[in-house]
């Protein structure tokens, strides 16, 4: 089992990050000043390698109050959830599966590769 390493943007050089992207090593990058710009740079570098890349926002589970609200509006929430699920499934069918996923969260990025991408496929 591989262990994903954590790096801090101020302590790792751009050349080291480019090497990790080139070698397809999964990693966390913390203390990112501009998450959107850094994710876009990573995406551009990965696409240049011929990889299909997807950038996502980190999703938080609903809080207790949000969960209670969803339960109160039960059928409406179910209908909206089903529509959202169908939209996601349709989007997945239309676009190729990503080789790498970059997950954005406040001041951090998580770079994840599929097994196919790590094997060089």
C-alpha cells in the first residue's frame, strides 16, 4: 500500500512539484495561497502528458441541521437527489473517465491518480 505524502507549498520547489506530476505520484499540497490557480496549473501540466484530468471541489457531509432539513422535506429531497444523480451519471457517460482527479479544499489540493495512470497507461 502506497502512502500519500503531504507537502507544503512554501517548502517545495515548483521543479519538485513538476517532477511529482510527471512521475504520477499522488500527494497532498497544503498551505496553497491560490487554490484555483494552482489547480489550473496542475491540470494544464497533466493534460500536457496526455492525461484526462478532472478538478473537483471537496464535498462536506451535511451538518445535523442540514440533515434534519432534508428529512423534513423528504420527498422533495429525494426527487432532487435523483435528478442530481442522473445528471452526474449522464455527465460520466459523456466524458472519458479521468486518469487523475484534483480535489480542491480551502488552502489545499489532493492529487489522486487511477491505477491505470500510475501504471503509465
